């Protein structure tokens, strides 16, 4: 109950802050700009999910309204310009301008991107994530790392807890042994340390993989974002506590295009990105509650709770992976990892 109250208060506070910030830039911009700016935006989200329109398309609508139509962003579905795995490179090369996307896809190119997603069993509330990025300064580390590839990291796109849907119950560490889990990035390496077998499929293939038993479990964001992917039809359990209390997507864009923007448009994009983060927190938080109830009452599914020892061990594995990345990438991962561990110590988790 205390966790629900905390999350609700965080979301209310975030909405208020976003609204206050938006008020300073959202009135129609009066400018002497003579040429309308037209951008294309691509995401990895399938068009059929509820948050495609309520979060992704709404971001483009917000920017258009706030600039009086002078900056017009067209939202495009996965693969419209390039395959999802190539988005980061395409943005850097200027093939298109902006994207709402998942950072773990380029962890091989930019290892510190894994810290943008968030690490398993670390943040428990949105306020902690925001403090890490903005108060502790992690966002500047990410911007420097992305900048080397001509990509501007605009903002994190937070959602509620990272949910594991499973065909099998997961209660102890032993239950992970041989468990085939669809996962990405650093999360996959944490599962591997626990004895699981990480596998990867594009989003459109996860349903069939679960249905046929090619994998035993999968995560695709929150309970509700995975619900829109129909995971509830091919699994029997939702594993709790969440793998992460908060996890992030990202909004990124071409650095040159960012540099060319006037300051008022830069402020608008940042404010719209912040408001979109609140939209996604609100959307996922509300729909998570609805879908968990449906899962139990309509689908006759069960909630499978990991015991405290398992959670503690998984957190330990998570920090081990963070440290391994710090050694591989002392320039960026080491800095981001130290900030995270400093925060976890303050919160009494390590």
C-alpha cells in the first residue's frame, strides 16, 4: 500500500511539474521563422498498442501545437525508414531526425545506453530515476556518449515496473535455472548470471515464441505494455516484484538538427519530452492495475512472487554486471555506474 501511495504521489508531482514547465513555452511561439520545419520520427512500438497513439503520436501533436505548426513531426511505425536495430546509426547519419526508442538496442555500440534503461532491482520509484538523471547529473554523461555519434539524447521516457510474464512460476533462484527468457541488453546478462538462458526475438515474434514454448518468459516494458502485445494469452504467471520499479525508453535526435534549432524550439522539445514521460508513467501505472486484475479474474492467471533472498541475489547480480561494464567502458559506464551505486547506498539498497 505504501508503494502505491508513493508512486501515485510521484506521478501527481510529475504532472504538476510538467504542466508548470509547459506553461512557460507552450503558448504559440511568435517568431520570424520563414520556413516550416518538417521532421520524421520512428519508434519500435507496434501501431496496434494503446500507447502508440496516447504517448507517441501525442508527443508529435504537442510539439506541433506548441510551435504553432512551425515544427511538424510525422510519427512513423517500426521499420518505416530503417529496421529498429539501425535507428541509432540512422539518426546519427541524418537519415531522419528523431526517434522514441529503446536504449538497449545499441548497448553494443554505446555501452552506457544500458544505464538509460535502468538496472534491474535498483530504482523503485520514478523520483529516484529523475534524481539520478537530473540532480546527480547522469544525463550529461549520456549526452556526451551519444554526442560522439552525432546523436542528441533528449530525455528518458519512463514507465512503471518492468514486468516478467512467464509460462512457469518463479519464486526462488533455482527457478531461473534453464529458464528461457526473451530479454535485451544488461538485463539479459543479469538473467544469465541467475542461470537463465536469455534469447532475443523482435517484438512481433515474442507472442509466437511464448505460445510455442521457444521461450518460457519475456518482458516488454510494463504489465500493460506487454498486455497490449497479448502476452497474457500465452502465459500463466506475472512475476513480482517487478524486475525494475521504473524502466526507461528514450527520445533521441540528430545532433546537427538539434544544434540548428532556435533556443525556444529546443526548450519546447525538452518540455514536450518531459510531459510525454509523465503521460507514459500515468498510462502504464493506471493500465497496469487494470490488467493485473484482469489477468487474475478473467485469464485465471497467477502472480508469482520471488522471495526476499532471490530479490537480494538478483540485485547483487545486477551490480556485478554494472561493475563489469564499468571496466569495459571507464569513460562513460564507470561514471554512470558510480553515480548509481552512490544513489543505492543513500537509499540503503547496497
